[in-house]
C-alpha cells in the first residue's frame, strides 16, 4: 500500500497496489515443475506476492520462506502464515490426544473453521533422553507442530511448516543465491551434511516381525491399522513384506518395536493377579 500527500491536503491517501502479474511461463515452471530455481529474482518476488494475494496473506509480514530440498527451490510456511490463516478462516483448534510411543511423543490436534469444516493432524517429536527444559521445549514443539499442520491442512495449503524442517536431512532455507540460468543456486543457512547417512531398509525377517508384534499387541485388524498410522501410511496402503522393506527404515522399525513391546508388557502386567505375600512363619523354641 502506497501513500501520497499534496501541498493543499496533508491527509494520507491510500493507493491500492495492483495485483502482481504472473506470466503463463512462470506459472508453468512453478505449478508443473514445482521448482522456483529457474525463475529470476523479480519473477520469484512476483510469484511470492501472487501466492500471498490468493490466500489473503500480508506479504510484508513474511509468511513464507524459501526452501531448497531434493534439488528444488520451494516455499514453506512460517509461523505468521498459520497465524494469519487461523484469523482469516476463523479456525479454532483443540488437542484431542497426547501419547508417548517409546521415545516418540505424539499430539493430535483437531481444527474447525467458521464454515463448520473440520480436520485433524498429528505432530510427533523424538524425546530420546531429554530432561528438564529440553524435554519441556520438545513437548511444546510437538503441540505447536500439530496445530500448525492442521491449520495448513484445513486452509488447503499442503506445504511444509517450519516446525517440520528439523527432521528432514539435507534441507537448506533462506534467501536463494546464485545464477539460476547456470544452475548454480542454493539457499543460505542450514547447509546440508556433505556425507548424509544412508537410510537402512528392513529385511524380510524384520518386516515380518514388525507385523507380528503389531498384531500381537493390538489384535487383528487393529494392529495393521495402528501400524499404518504409526508409519504415516495411507489407510488403504498395503502392508506386504516387500512394501515394508521398501518404505520403512531400521530406525523406524526399532522405535516401533520398542514402543509396541512396552505397550504389550503393560497389558500383560495389568492382567496378572495380585498375590498376597506369604504370611511369616513363626517358630517357638522348646523349653
């Protein structure tokens, strides 16, 4: 929004900024290719403003930041984006569940907008051996992550939120630099690990054991439903051994196995009868 004044009238007059024009060529590169890297700085700014305008967001508050991931330059949502979307859509959020699965803390948030539409999302963080303030911060981060994710989902914006970046290897954020025409472009901040660890996939025996433990812990078919949810699979996604080996890492496997074993142990201990300790045996000496 720009303002002008005259010599005769010092009252500020608002002049509406025209909607930024995004050419068909820019839209094709971004919408089809999903990559902003080939755009010039002016084109990226034009696209940024157009996205904000389409969502009703104020670009001056910087609701988005640039993200370099998997060889593509994209936008991801910052805190101000979720805050503005909640206000614009009248979104109210409440927590429906908190649980701990092994060393994973999971919060489920449900949201409802002013039209009555509802949505639900989860946030998860690894607690490990955290204690004190570090543990408290992780618990709060998990709740924030759930709230942000459900806000973006309900508003129809399927982009990453800044709370999700810490668990994504090789991600870079910040202002893009370099020459897009020469293919030399990257983001400042969070440089990727030059030797990122390779994810180790499951063996068939591990995949079979994971399915068996899930079914033993929760029964069938609840065990398969729970396993899909814990792995982030779709409700109807197949749980064949080949599919598990291709999409589940050993780290995920170990976390779920430990969590399921703990739940199973609690259930077994709850079913054990409470036995009274034996009465002490008293002896009398011979007189």
